[in-house]
């Protein structure tokens, strides 16, 4: 469940590892500070002011001490309370000036309720520097103008600044260093993705931590081994093809000379079939070669392929100006194989090109006999023949769809084989990443 909310990229995961302890430490420090220091300090300040107010109220209420009230008043105004006024024949304001969401007001209201036994009213927002506290005594009101520093501890702002600004600065520095450490991972991942799609990948220079350097070095070794293997295999097949073409040509020549009464027609057909098989082997090999990709107009390519068949049973629906990044010749061979199969086995082909949000789809539909469900995965295997007798007649060796699948995989796309929903037949969908 938690994995769904965790970041997907390594950069943000590392960033979370850095931020989480910092935030946890700040929360703990803030709770400890506000609980043990800030709240207790503010309560003590308010309690002290309340005690001073109580002392003045006792002097004011005591008939004997009331004679010295002015002296006591002047004494408090001199050092403790900013101003003390007697508002005769007045009552407390009827409106509530307490700010509900202010922690200062809540603490002050709590302490005044504990310490002062007379009706009271206070206002902390009428003046930015002073607090107005009023006490109802009989018909008169004692007004106390107290400096806010007497009831409020200002260290909270300093604490917040010291705990946030350095953390933000350190976090920004950590992000800069973290980006440098994560960059080799991103470069390696992008290179592996491109190489997996068959695109050209320049040699990577090892950088970063020891483990990352080792991964890059091993990736380069693996890439060189794969490229060497592909090159050797292609060279071997090309050599075999070249070596076989000479005796096959001699056989065809001898057959033509000796086949005066057409008694060697079957042998001639076998030789032609062998030539087709060799050509398909070479196509299959070349479809897996690694080459450079380029951006080309898919609309023009599709029009060119359909025009090459020159068949009225082929229809094309393709928007104008659709661009695809890939190997143009391989994409051409891929689409050509699909249309060729549809024409061979169904006699018609309906080609549709669609541009999605993140991909480009090429759909080839036909009205042929289709493919059984249990055979749809098998027909993509190399040298697999759905109908043995039919493939012998047309000279196919079962590599057409395998070549298509290899080309799609080299471009990072997908191939889907389904029944044609409109008619009987087959629907092949090629999806290329946009």
C-alpha cells in the first residue's frame, strides 16, 4: 500500500531519504520547543502580569490602601505597566476581541481566567506594541496598557527562522550534489533503453560512484559483445549466401540445358525455393542489425508502400504529416510484409494509421481465413508454419512475422494479433512509441 505513494525515480527516492529525517527532526524540535519552552515562558509572563494587576486591584479595593493608589499606580507605570487608567461609570466592551486561531490569545485567556477573579476583557490587536487589559470593578473599569513583550515571548519567530532557513539552504546544496550522483544512473538507463530499441548509442564514459562506474563498464562490455556477435552472424550468413548462390546458379543453368522435355521442372522449383529461403534468412538477419534512427514522414512512406503493390484491394487511411522516429527501411519492410501476407492469404488489405497521445499505430486488416486463437502466439516464432502445404507452395519458410516482431521490438513497440472485428479475418496492430 505504501509503495503506491513512494516516488518512482531514484532521484526523488534519495531526496525523500534526505528530507524525511530533517523533517522528523524539525517536528520533534518544534514540539519540544513549543511545549517545554515557548508555552511555559508565555504562561509565566502572563501569570506575572496578572499578579501585578491583582496587586493593583487589591490596593484599589482596599479603603485604607486606596489613599496610596496614585503612588502605587505611578510606581507600576514607572517600571512594569505602561499605563493604568480608571474609567469611571463604564463597563467592559460587549464584543469579544479574542482571536480564536491565535495561540497567544488562547494562552493569555487561560492564564487570566485562572489568576483574575473579576470580569475582564482584553485586546491584543488594537495596537501592534501594546495589549489593552480591562477589569470591571463595581461601576468602574481599570484599564491596563501593557507592552506585548511583557506577555509574549518573541523567540518563536527567531526559532522558526533558524530552523527553516539553514535547513532549506542545506537541502538545496544536497539537491545539487544529489543530481550529480544520480545523473550517471539516468544516462545509463537511457543508453540501455536506446540500445534495447536498436538505436545507436555512443560509448559511455564511466563516472559517479564506484558501483555506477562498474555498471557502466560492464554495460559497455556487454554492448560490444552483442554488436560483435551480430556482426559475426551477419557476415557468416552473407558468406553462406554468397557461397550458395554460385552452385545454385550453376544448377539452374544445368537444369535449363537438360530440361528440354520439362522433366526437371520439380527440381527447378526446388532450386527457386532454396533461393527464396536464403533471401528470407538474410532478411531475418538484417532485421536485427543495429543502425542509426532518423525522423521521417510516415504518411509518405505508407503511400509509397501501397502504391508499390498497385492493387485495388488495398485501402489506406492515413492522416497527413505523421512523423515517426526510427529506421525507415526496417519500418518499410515491416509494413510491406504484413500487407504482402494479407494479399497472399486473404486477397485484400485495409491499412489504417492512427496517432495517439504517446504512440503511433499501424493497423492491417484482412478478410481471410484468419488464425486460430491457440496459434496467434506461435506464428510469431521463427520458422513456424501455420499451414505446411501452403508455405511450401509459396516458398515461405515462416520468417515473415518474426521479422516484423524483431523490427517492432528494436523500435520499442508492440505487436498485437487479433480477429478482425468487422469481418472474418485477421487484424494486426503495430504500435510505435511517439
